[in-house]
């Protein structure tokens, strides 16, 4: 990869991480709080609908596309060490572990569990009561990791701009 391609991919990663951080931030700061204020059957039904509609090319393209670019950047940075490399490796690790891996290990299984409950049942209300705090905690982790990754890639960009 040439310097211009790496610079462009770093910029795209910074923007992608920031975009995903914003989506997670919205859930952390008001979406989940709004769902929690609803009666359990309505909150469950809303979350079930969200979990279906989030599977779309726009969100998945940003979420998984950013992850793919992070893999490329980390590999390049490790093989071709340069002043921006620590920031590219850190940003990639933060996003891949703190956003992608946390999503797969912590949030998706909870989403799958809520997807199969009967929203109107007593057992559904019990699952919902356990779902909210755990899902929110891991969503905060994803938000912070994605934001820190965006910051790291931004610092990497400054190294590109200030390295002769």
C-alpha cells in the first residue's frame, strides 16, 4: 500500500469509528433509557424491532467495513513501522476488541435472547429486567472504545501530515 492509500484508509477508519461511536452513544444516552421507561412488553417489542432493522447495509457497512479496514491498517503498520504505526495499531485494537469483539461476545447474545422471548409474558419481563443493565454496560464499553479508536486514528493522521 502506498502512503496515500494508508492515509486515506486511516481517515476512513477515523470517520467510521466516530460514526459507530455516535450510534453507540445515542443508545447509551437516550435510546435505552427511553426503552427502559416503557412497560416491559413495549420495551421488548421495540428492542426486537431495533435488532431486526439494524441488520441493514448502511449500519453493517460502517460497522464491519471499519473493522475490515482496521485489520488492513494494523497489518500494514506492523509490517511497515513508521511514526503513525503506534496510533494505527492502537486504533485498530481498540475498535476490533472494544467494539467488534464486545458486540459479538456481549451484546449479540443478549439481543438473541431477547429476540425469542414473548414480550407479553412474565418470563419476558424477567429477561428484560436482566437484559437492560448488562446490555447497557457493554454498550458503554463499545462507545468508549470506538471513540478512543477514532481519536487514535486521528492522531495517526497528524503523524502522516507532520512526517517528512
